[in-house]
């Protein structure tokens, strides 16, 4: 797609482990919205923002690392909910740092109001920002923030 300022924007959206079970998995924490519904909402918002959205969910760390590597030269930014890998994966952190694309980290729940082991993110130090605690709106807000950041870079 071509955006309003004449350049094409493509965002890679990565969903980490167990997010394929959204809507079924602990709805009191993660809500009742399914991953398909989140992806549909992202597609709709992408159209409004004149931005192509490419989505991948995997329960396998290596698949996510490979997708990050392949993003270089294909996408202008990455929106990621690394799920449990947020708190454990130096490999994802290093892959994101290596491709040097703007990254926004999102979480459905507020990770800082949960178990102490969830308070640390390996992703946050290599991300331009983090949004958590707003359910599926976290993705919407994260996409808007990332696209706004990229368009601001285009103007400079």
C-alpha cells in the first residue's frame, strides 16, 4: 500500500507462544477476544493507516527469530507480543537489535501487575516503546504509535 506521503509502509506483527489460544486461555487475564479477531482489527486499522499488515503467530522461538531476520528490507517496523518469551528470550532481543527496525512491544495484560517474573522484559530495551494492560486495544495503540513514529521519521 502507498501511504499519504507517498511511501509504502509494511508492519510485521509477531504473536508469541500460546496466543493462538486467546479467547479460551485464562479469559479473566487475557479477555475473550480471539487472535483471529485481533488480527482482523489490525488489518482494519492498517487500511485506515494505509499500511500493510503481515501477521505471524508461533509457539516456537526459532520461527519468530527467523521472521525477525527476514523482516529486514521487507518491513519498516515490527509490532510484537512475545508473550512468555518477553521474559526469557535473549535470542528474540538480539534478533530485534540486529535488524535495527523500530519495534513496539505490546501485551494484553499489564505485566507489571502480575507475577514478579513477568516484570522484566528482554524486548523493552530494544523497543521504541511498550504498551500493556489494555487488552486487544494494546495492539491497536501499538500499531498507531509505530506508524506515527515511522511517518515522523519520513518527514525528517
